[in-house]
């Protein structure tokens, strides 16, 4: 079992002068879910090399047992420092793909042609795709085989408007994930702010926020196990 995880390379939080990137829990929780299940994990990003960590995600209030495990894991940190370039990966080499969030993906992965085509190719090959928090926004330009938006008519979730308001970035982000998923025809649902909420339809798995990362990863593994048995 081989799973690709795609991280952002974008580190500027709009015009605020602050840094952003990927959210540590959304990498660490699925990373260890996959590793502990015996999977080989490959990390990729548009630019390759060390992807930017949202510094806020490693503040004490947001640390978890798994983020601390990742920070203490020399092998994992070395792998993170040397992500492969996204344009060098092929869907055929993997069984599934997982996109951690953080605000960074809203600027680069959303518009990245390699990412768009990669997601489309995974789904066309019957392989599951999971995205959490802000990463479901990466589906903005992804198309279904009939040319319609991929999320049109599908059950989806992602970072809520109220969660974005709570972190004070409603006017900073290029678009609101909840609004965009709805605008593209997604059947959007959500739970309470910061509560775990994961939905899936066919091969597409989406999680609402950082707390949803582990559940989204578990569902991805369940789908892979079911596929292996069928």
C-alpha cells in the first residue's frame, strides 16, 4: 500500500505580512495512521523540498500527541524536508492520495494544473482521494468526466465560514471553502465549529477541520481495505 500526501508550497498569508503553509496536525495524524497501517507514504509539494509549516499550527495550544510524535521523528522530518516535486509524481505509482490543509493550498494547489489533473486521474482510476480542512478548496477547478465540477451533486465538507471568521481571515483568504463548495454544486454539510466531521461519496472523502484529519485518514484506509477485498 502506497499513499501520496500533497502539501502546499505557499507561505504568504495574503497581504497580512504573516506566514502560512500546511497545518501540522493535518499532516501528522494521517501520516501516522498510514504508517501504522503499514503503508508507504510519499510526501509531495508543488516546489519540492521543505514545504512551509503554518507557525500557528505548532503553537502549544494546537499541539497533539501526534504532532509531538512527528516533531520528535527524525525520519519523518527528513522526509518532510525533501518532498518530491508534484510534477514528478504519477497516479499509477500510488493507491490513494491525501491532501492536508492549512491556508496555503488556497493560493497554490487550487490553481496548480498538476494537482488538478492528479486528482482527476486518481478518481478515474478508481482510487480514493481525501482532503481536509482548507484542502477541499483544492477541488475548485477539478472536473468530473462529464466536464461539470467534480463536487457537483456530491456530499462534501470543508472549513466552515464560521471557523474562518473565528480565526479572523474571512477577508484575507482568496475565497471561502464552504461558499465555493456550495457554488460548485456540492451538497455541503458541517458539524459544530472545530468538531470532527467527515463525509464521503464514492471515492471522494472530505473532512471539515484539523480535528477531522484522523477520521478522514481512517476512512481512506477503510476504502483501500474494501477495494483490496473486492
